[in-house]
């Protein structure tokens, strides 16, 4: 499967779903039928929810059956409690599929641990990429690699918390950011000329928590589509940490990202007023995703 392509298609699907579930379902179904190998558990889940929300309960059940029974995939338990699947809540086949999925999730969660790719210094400049929710380290690598020059060593840190089959998530608490802080600190004594860290969505929150509540430091932060709930409760501590550690901040967010753009603008405003070097780039027409091309000057 191609998780990056899938994520982009699902963002387009969400845009259509804001107008009509039926149109969004037909769009995603056509994309899936054209290139089924590009799509994984998330796409089948979207198809199930769109069908369910459009009153097509049997189709919704069919997609979940294909994902869980045929393909052997699974989801976080609460994901299958979505309102769009409410019509299936008492269906025996759905309950059996959910029980199977829940058991697989529990097994995966018990065995999962954070995965840090770094094994040693191979370049003078280092970039640590932190994935978002419903992503993994490979997606982060594919997202950030085209934006970096060949002189950057790219490494990743993957969450220990499964989100679904093959994907992971970050919880918005102090514990989830510890592996990120540990990764930054581990690399800091390796003699790099420059260390930058980049996060997407929830990964931005993990980076900011790591910088705020641990000794971890870097030269620059690059925040794409930042979902940063920590800003509400810990904004003052964050600004002080960034100023004390002399960290430059580059914020990038799509003009159509209704959830994250206000947070991006709020953070930029706070940084400017505090005199912390910061730059905000609003990407025209972009939703909650990386744009097709975006340079990272000064990263």
C-alpha cells in the first residue's frame, strides 16, 4: 500500500464528505477500484463510514468484513464506535468483526514499543522526523525526504501506541513525548553541526512537549499542519523554553486546514510577541497534509 497517496486521497474525500457523503463515497470507491493496492485499512474504514452515513449499511458491513476478516487488519476499539456505523451496532456480524479487531489491537498494543531509527552519525546535519496520528515512521520519512537536501541525515522516531494495522498514534500527555525527548537527547552529543526536528500534526505536539518539559534541544523546529493542544495549557512554558534554548521555529499550514490553521497562527503570534525567531507559511489550497512541493529554507 502507498500510505502517502492514501492520505492525500482521504483528505480529498473528507473535503467532498463535507458536502455529501454519497459523492465522497463514489469518489473514494472509484479511486480504490482504479488502484486497490495503494489503499490500506484507513481507506476501507472511510468507505465503511461513508456507506454507513449514506444509509448503505450492508455496504458498510462489507467493507469492514473485507478489512478485518479477509485482509486480517484491525483498528483501535473506539474507531469502530463511530456514529456513521451506528446502524451496525447490534448486527451480529459487525459485533463479531469488532471482537476480532479489538483482540488484535490488544495483542499489538501489548507488544508495541517506540522505534528510533538512529544508529550513528552519517552526515554533518541531522533532521528528526516525527509522524502524525494514523501514520508511521515510513510515512514520515517519505514526507520529509523530498524537502531536505542531500547533506541532511534523516532519522525517525515511531510511537509505541498502535493506531490501527501498520499505523501509530500519539496521546496528548507527558508520557507519549518521552521517546521523542529521549531521541533528541541521544543524538545531541554525536557532534552534529546542526540538528533540526520536524513534526506533522500530532507529531508537532510531541516535539513541543519534548522541548518544553525535558532537557532536549535542537537548532530549529519545522511544524507542518500543527495540531498542538498543549499550547492551551502550557503556552507560556513553551515560549520560555524556545527562547531559553534559542530555537528557531518554522510553521507551515494549509489555508484550508480549518482545525490546525488557528493553532498555527496562535503559536506564530505568541512567538513573535515574545521575540522568538519564527516564520509562518500558509499553503494556498492545502488541507491537512503536506503540499506537493515545499522548500525548507534555513531548516
